[in-house]
C-alpha cells in the first residue's frame, strides 16, 4: 500500500537517503522539513500518512514537533530515526505511544520499511 510520507531531518544528506529508500518502496514523499517548526507546518499542509522524524534538530526537536502534531489531532504514524535519546533519562511518551516507532541510526532499510508498513 502506497503511503504519503513527510521526511524531517536537519541533515540534507540524511533526507536524500531517506527519500531514496522511501521512493524505492513505492511510497510518495509529500514534503521535507529541516527542523521541528517546518515539520509542524508541513504536516498541517499535507497531512501525511507517515512522518519520518529525527529527534535532535534546531528550533524545535522531533519530540516537541510530535507533541504539536498530536495536539492537532494528527493521526500520522511517526517513525523517529535518531542516533539516540541520550538527553532523556527515560524515552518520552511520544517515542512510546501507539502510532510511533523508534529506529536507532544506523538502521537497516528493512527496519524502515517495516515501520512504514505497520
């Protein structure tokens, strides 16, 4: 099943890699964002099925952006892709909530595909 995907990462090379992986599986990229503020704006505009989001980003973290998206009544599946959540003693609720998946970088393409399909 084709999914509409929003990619959010502050590193352009990572966004390009994710775009390649997602499009290779036949999904459609509806938008990209480089920080949490842009993520919320792009989510509001496009209402994607899946949002692939980094955690550590400038202006607003992925966790903060996820809170705002959920507060809007957003039902997007959020796949957090990050090197870790070391600044948190316990994973925030957004990383543990239904409709969310956490993938630690580096991850295998199959892990991303499974998270999108879930």
